[in-house]
C-alpha cells in the first residue's frame, strides 16, 4: 500500500463527525469528503451550499459519473419505477463539466 501524503489522498473516516454513504461506491465518508445532491422537481441538483430542501443523497465527486451511468440516483431517491425516466441528471452533468468540486 502506498502512503503518499497529499491533498488528493482520501480522508480517513472520522467517526466523531457525521457519516454518509456514497451512492456511487457505497463507501462511508464524512460529509466534507462528499457532495450533497438533492432531488427537486425530478432534477438532481448539486447542493453546494448545503441545506437545500428536498431529498438528499451524498456521493464522491469521482463517483458522480459512475452513479449517473448506473442510474444510482433512482435508487438513492427511491423513486418508483414509473418515475425512473423522470430523474433528470442533466444539471448535475453540466455541473461536473463546468465547475470544480472540492
Ligand atoms: Zn464514492
């Protein structure tokens, strides 16, 4: 195992802080290592400021594309089958392309 020091190193889990599960890789992490997204009117929106109303889910930035391609948001937000097609990740995808996350 490498023990490289650096800002890219994944932060160790600090159990004194809240712990969330990434919907991409299912690993647990502290919120500071994750991005919160919320479902608003069928759209998955990055909640960078925190506290946005709506159902929330957490994921690593690096897991976002995988989560999108696997349709993980449908499960994360527990939308029923009839609504599967209604989960719109275009805003999240746009955000991935145009913004720096963490
Ligand atoms: Zn992850």
